[in-house]
C-alpha cells in the first residue's frame, strides 16, 4: 500500500472513529438524562422540587411572559429542552465533522481550497452548538410559541388555519410538515432551521471560494458579514423564524437556474412557495434570462405547487388559501414606509391619522413589474434581478416584518459571492449594501432588545420611524445596483 493511500485510509478511520464517538456520546447523554429525569420526576411528584427545578423553571417562566403562552414550566418541558439540545447538538457535530457533508454543501472545488478543512468543520459545530443553546435557553419565545400552538393543533387533527385553537396562521401547507418534527420533540424544528441556516452559510462560503476566487480569509469574513451577522443571530439564534425555509429555497433555486438545472430550480422554488408565498417573486427572473425565455423553471415550480396544494386541499380543504386574505387584513409593520405615514410623526405634523395599508400591495406589485421590465430591457443578470426583486417589493409591502428580509440577505450574498459581471467593484454599490443590510440588522437587534413589542417610548418612536431609513436605503441600494448593472460591470466592459 502506497504512503498516500495509507494516509487516506488512516484519515477515514480517524473520521469514522470520531463520528462513532460523537454518536455514542449523544446516545449515552440522552439515556442519562432520561434516567435522571425519571428519578427526579418521582421527587417532583412527591413535592420535593429542589433548587435545580426552581432555577430552570424560573428562567423559562421569565422568558415565557413575553409570549402568548402562560408562564408555566413543567419538569417534562425542561427534560424536552435538554434532550432536544443533546440530540440536535450531537447530530450537528456529527454532520459538521463528516468531510463528505461539508464538501457536498460547499462544493468539491471550494472544499479543496481549504488549508485546514477540519478547523472549519469544528468552528461550524461549535457555532451551531452556541446558537442552538442560545435559542433553547429562551424557551418557546414569541413567533416560535405561535408555531408550537399551530403544530399542536395540526397534530390534534384540527384545521391549522381556521380552528381558533390554532391561532393566526399565515403560512403555507409546507409549514405543517414540521409538525412531525415537533411531535418527536417540541424544539426539534429549531434544530432543523439552524441546520438550514448553517447550510446556507457554508454554501455561500463555497461560492465565495469557488466562483468568486477569493482567499479563504476574505471569503470567510464576507460570508460571516452576510449570513452569520447580528441579523441572523436574532432571526434564528433567538427567535427561530420559519422564514429561513422560503429564503433558502429562493437561494438554491437561483443557484440551480444558473447551473443550468431549470426544472430543479423551479421545483425547489415551488417548495419555498408552499412554505410562504413570497418566493414566487423570484420566478420571472429565472424564466427570462437575457433575451431567452425558458419555461422549465415555471413548469417545475407549477408541478410542485400543484401537487402540494392538491394534497393539502385533500386534507384541509380551501382553508389552505386563508393566509392570502389574512395577510391582506393585517396592519402595516415596522419596516414599511407606509407605517411611517400611519405613525405618530406624520399624525403630529398633519393633525390627521392616515390608513395607507390598501396602497401597499398595488404599489409593491407595480414596482416589482417595473423592475422586471427594466432587467429584461437592459439584459441584467438573473441573480441581480432576483436579489433586487424582494428589496423592491418590500419598499412598499405593508407587512414588512424584519424576518421577511432574510431572502434579501441570502440573495444579495449569493450575488456578491458569484458577481459574474464584477458589479460589486463599484464603491457606491458596496456602500449602499452596507447601509441597507446594516439598518435592517440594527433594527432586528433593537427589536429583540425591546422584547419585540416596542409599545413604550423611546422604542415606540423607532417603531414609527424605522420604515423611513429602510425605504431610503432600499431605494439607494436598488439605484446603485441598477446603475452598476446598466454600465455593464467591470468584467463585461473588459470583455
């Protein structure tokens, strides 16, 4: 046996031993918690709760007071949290430390450029554990508390949209599939969202190394700024928002379209539409690329949406369409420019209270169509148009929750990572990107620090004012992007 082959075999055996060790430790920890929980439950039943239970239950009760759930924490719920952490962290380490998994996500060429792949894998596993612990330490908090209610109703056989016990459900049929993971453990969907988030991070890092051709240090720094920054800490590390699912679907759909796999691009975009409807705004930019029209992304998307809708309709009937009406009836939200027009600042200046919600959807649709027409006219790259589409729509969309901007972060990150036309060599575009994504990130952090309510001053003023910088920075970003794209970019100009 050659020295090189012996080294390869030794590396594989070492990796297998490490994987088995992690898996074994996870199983043993799970069993140990189960044994301790069983023993401790007997003491709890006898009335001897002890300091450990009081400490943990008190922490969760404090956090839960900000949610719609009563501040009650049982020992069974505490055990579920601990076991969820053990299972998810153990599985996360198992995936991160397997060469094949990281190589598959990043791409073989990008993975080959890593000087020390194991260091990146360990970093990924450590960060995963930290963020998993950060979320599990908050209990069922805000939106995830509502998710828990909706999944519980689904598992009980209730209509997840119309039954009062399900609360307000603004999600598509695919959201209900996560009830299966919820049935295994109430916090398992959190781990799934985190897996998807870290997968997106490694994927963007791979594109930066492969297609962008950047040094590892530069690529790592850029990927962290785009996908691992404060915005995503709040979105997933604390709130575990479901919006990572449709955002990731849009990201991978754009990538598959550029990789000349149009049916796959449409299919995965269809999954995003079944999760939440808004990824559909990316589809036109996958169909019309340059002067050519390719209907296969639309076909793939339509097939997946049709099958998913048919199955959901057979189970729940026409209530699956309720989220559309539900979104149309809700108030304007923090990062919408329409919220500024309805807020205290304008009311104080004019002496009148305005209701602008009805203007939002028509204005958003008009701006989206104008962007599409301009991109077709100027032959702008598909990834550029796809990245700008959600930004333009969110300029006027009434329900501009901060979590809706996840699709903007991921698609802008992908555009920056690939940047086939060298548009980001424009200092103006880089500055506009920092201002736009920086303001959304700052608002997300403030939203978390205020426990998401912003009903008291001074945070209340920020709530009424936040949509104005979001609008101005968004317009500036779109203008800078289209200006750079219209000039053709550095690479196109040199070609």
